[in-house]
C-alpha cells in the first residue's frame, strides 16, 4: 500500500501547486496566530480553491473558539478539521456534530501513557495523528521538528486511520514508516528552507521518499 502524505502549513499558491503536482494526498492550512504558518480564512480560501477534489484540504486549529471554527467551516473551503490543542473528547464530538465535517485529533506522544490516552479519542474522531510532545517553552504544539520513539505505536492496533507526524524529513520518513507501520505521514518543518517557508523541491523529495517512488 502506498503511503498517503499530508503537507502542512501551506501559505502560498506556488507551494500548494507544487504539493499537488508532486502527489500530496492532503494539504494542511494553519489557523493559529502564534505559528509562522498561520493565515487568515480569506487567504486560505484563495489557496484551497486551487486544490483538486481528490486532495483533502485540512484546517489545523489549536483550542479554537466557535467564532473561528464557524468562519473556517463556512468560508475556508476545507474538507476536514484538525485539532492540535487540548481539545477534550466532548469538545471534539460537539464540533464534529456542529459542522458535519470529518475531524482529526492530534495526540502528543512521549511514552506509553500518551498512547493509551489516544485510544479515548478513537471513539469520537475520523482520524488520529501522532505527533511528538513539544518542548516546555514551545509556543506551538506542533511543527517543532521533533520526532518521538516510533516503536511506541508500532505494535498497537487502532480502530481509526492514523497519521504519523513529528520531525519527519525525506531522509528519515522511509524508516519512520517501516518502524511505525504508518500508512499516512504529515510534514511541515521538514520541508522548509526557513522557518515557515516551504521548499517545493524538498516537498517533492519528501513525497517521493514517503511513497517509494
């Protein structure tokens, strides 16, 4: 099975187009102002309008309030909501029912207890994401170029599809897939030339490495 690839934190038309042309399956758009990858709903809408129907557009938010989620769901042109904060199972359920959009929940992994905690979300989401825990002084819950021990999830069965994130690059993604058993991967900082600035060439290299092409 070919691994699915999500490129996250896109902010420009040329990078969106390059990601689609390289074979990305999902594109992530960030709605979290502390991130250098954040953009407005209007700017996101202009980018998602360029994306063909077979590619899933994902809106990443962090403990967002209803006002922001209302705007994203109504006007950003996305197909899925990704929660990357401390959202509870109850909050995830509420939002999923409110907007009728599929929901992905990111869970920070550092040890077995985190893996166990992720199982609770499997009952209320459409997809899980496993990411590395951020440093204590981090201003963002993800996109910190950190990996976790992939063996923590390698022998675990899940009732929902999941995606591997955290510190992935074109150099290590094949090993990450082999060790973890991932059938989908997510990358942001690993395809950047500078903080928040994506490289079309590096995106092509990453997708080729993940898909084994």
